């Protein structure tokens, strides 16, 4: 989640309303998410909201240029599959064109290279087949995806800009508040820490002929505080902390827990994030890692993360408050 001013500040939600345009579809999506949560909550199923991918920050109102980050959405998409395998229903709040559950396994494949047309003819005639050598394991993946879709266990919601993300996160929190502690928030998206207010943004493309560009950006209001305190106060909330300096990682994770009073932080270092994380809670600190044999067998660190957090969520639900 993006950092900001003092987390206890009463102005964070106010700034969201004042400085970030509300997406036209947000109310319709909120209703859709609320119905999804109600249906699965009534069936005794836990629901996890997974945020995934990065956010883009426009530099112009009629956007040509924007600031972005490296996030592909790999952790969120992979985690979604493991949560589904663990019996959760998943709301997948993801960046447009970021990696998607199941499809992410073939992200590096040119789809046209994996398809063949059988039979003679032109246009739409002929039968299209799949080269399974180009898409290894595709039959099992398709069957699993079809089962998830048939059961209505995965609700995808797209965002692109920072503004869209923040408003959709609030809508999701309000939608899931009805199921109380059965809701989990797995906030894996790489959210920008900085933005340019609409009132300070040029309308048209910034001209390079004007010379070197100087940009002044404001800090994004921290939405973790109102989410935990106001929007979904009974939910189980996990934030993520990514650092490039391992010496400050655990201190930053502990500080986040002390400040926002949520349930867990998944702390990881950029260079080792795919094979090593630390799950930090107010009372525990568990290192999760992959061995060379794990990697060879195709084990993913997200499987370990989801297993750990699913168990912690179960304990959270069972603990009187």
C-alpha cells in the first residue's frame, strides 16, 4: 500500500473524495462485489480481496505520459490461484493488462504460435487446435479455470489509474464489511506513493520544447488506516512491504503493524522476493523460503504465503474479540 501522511489523520478519506476523481463504474462494481460477498458468506465460505499489479499516475489530464512501476501482478495472480485451491472465493482487483490467474502461466507465449488450423479453406473455415507443447499443462489448467468459473468463485475487477484503484478499494471494503471476520484483504498491489492533483496537472501533452521537466508531486493518502478502522473493521488485513535494503525491512514491517493495527505484513526484499519472505504479525515472525529442490519441483513461494495466512485467518475468526 502507498505511504502518506500521519496514518491517524482524519483527512485521508476526505482527500480521497476531494482530490481523486470517482470512476463512473464504482457504484455498480460495489453492488456486484457486495452480492458476491453476500452469496459466498451465506454459503460459509471465506472471501479474500486480492489487489494486484501497479498503478499509473498521469502527468497530464489528457494523458500521454504517466509514472509507473515494475509490478507485473505476478504475486497477486499466483496467490489468487492458491487461495482458490484453499477454498476461498476471490475478488481480484487487478491492473488492466497485468497478469491474471491461470493465464499468467502462459504470459510469455505468443498465442498464435500455439494454435493450428486444420482443414483446407479460407476465412473462418477449418478447425483450430492447440499445440500442447507450446502450452504445457494447458488441459489441467483449463479444467481448473473452468471449475472456478462455473462455481462463480472468482470476480475480476479492473483498475488502471491510481484514482481508480483507491476508490475501488474503498468500495470493496464497504462491500465486504457485511461478512465481518470472514473477509480477508490481501493488499499485494504496488501502489504509487506520489501523485499530481488534478488541479495542478496540465491539460495537454507537456512539450519537450519547453526544456527540462520539473515535477512536484504530493504524497498519496494512506488508505490502510480508514480501511482497518472504518470501512471493514472486523476483517483480516494483510499488507505488503517491499524494500531494497534488507537491513530496514523488519523494522519497517513492525512499524506498519504498530501504526495501523492490522493483522499481518508480508515483508520481502526486491532481489529475493520470489524465494524468501517474512510474515510478520504482532506476536510472530515466520520466515518462508524455497529450497533449490522446491524450485526444481515448481513450488511457488505464494503457496507457502497463502497456507500460512489462511491458517492465521482461521485462528482470527475463531478468536473472540
